[in-house]
C-alpha cells in the first residue's frame, strides 16, 4: 500500500521513535505562516526515501522538466519552487523550532494538570489528548473533546479568549465528496468528533497565568471551581 503522510501540522513530531514525514512512502509538510515552522507566505516540503518518487517530485516543480533537459516538459504540473526569501526565513526559524515545540509540549502538559484540578476531566466534561510513550506530539493546535462544545466556544469568545473548531463538517459529508455516496453514519467516530472538539490557545510563550485564565473560564462555563 502506498502511504502519503499529511504532516502539514506536525513538523518535529515523532511516532514510535520515528520522525513524522519519514514513516510513509512520502510526506507533505506545510510552511504556511501559522504552522510550527512557518514562512512569510505559502510554501511546503515533500520528503521521500524513494529515488523514483524524488525524481518525479523534482520534475513536477517545473512541468516535468529534468535537470538534464530543462526545456523539455513531460507533463503538466506547476512551478512550485520555494523562493529564496522564504527559504532564508525558514532557515533561521528552523534553528528555533525544536525549542518552540518543547514549549508547546510544556503548555499541553500544563493544560492536563490544570483541567485535572478543576475536576472537569474526571466528569469527562473536558477530555484532553493523552500522551503516548515513545511518541512526541508538537501541538500545532491544542484540541480537547468538550461537552456542550458550541456553548463553550461562545462563552470563551465573550470572555475574549481565542478558540476554534477544526473542523465542523467531516470530509465524507462535504458536498465536494457527495459523489462517493457516503452519508450520515458512514463514519460515526469522525462525525462525533466534529460535534465535540474545540481548540484552545497554544503557542510558544503562553504563560502559566494565561493558561490559568483559559482553564478558569472553561471551568466557569461548566460551573466548576479550581481545587
């Protein structure tokens, strides 16, 4: 089976000791400005250990032209070479991304501790992500499962606390994929998660005091206090 890893939000992550982007046949990263390693505009990276895939991707940057014959185009693709300004910016930020990812991980662990103190996790009002031994999450987003998710999102917004819902409609229920014939109930886990997940603030430099404010407002919504 051919495996293409979507690692757009996982630069620096590891699974079972292996780096994200090195597990499948190919990996596709994004350097969109909001990513853990982001440029000043659009950009990306494809990884592969397969020589054939490498040659195809390299040719795809220039409509199938090869280094040996730069004026002969074998297929239609695009002109997707990363410009030098983006590359220079990413090279500088690359030196810091591991430290930033560690800070995101610290934020995630602190959320788990703070939510446990409120009693919300015991009641399953809030269900944070778990941590797997031998693997490292880089928390591009900090997503939890939440009861009465939409009400919580409105409450946080009124309190001036940023949050987001990624994504409210599962792929198989998108109009674009209607011809595939899937319907409600085809993928119940995906459908359930789209109804109850919410992303809370996470970024390098988020302070403990700021996190306490976030968790306090969440607890306020559910009528819970801090111990």
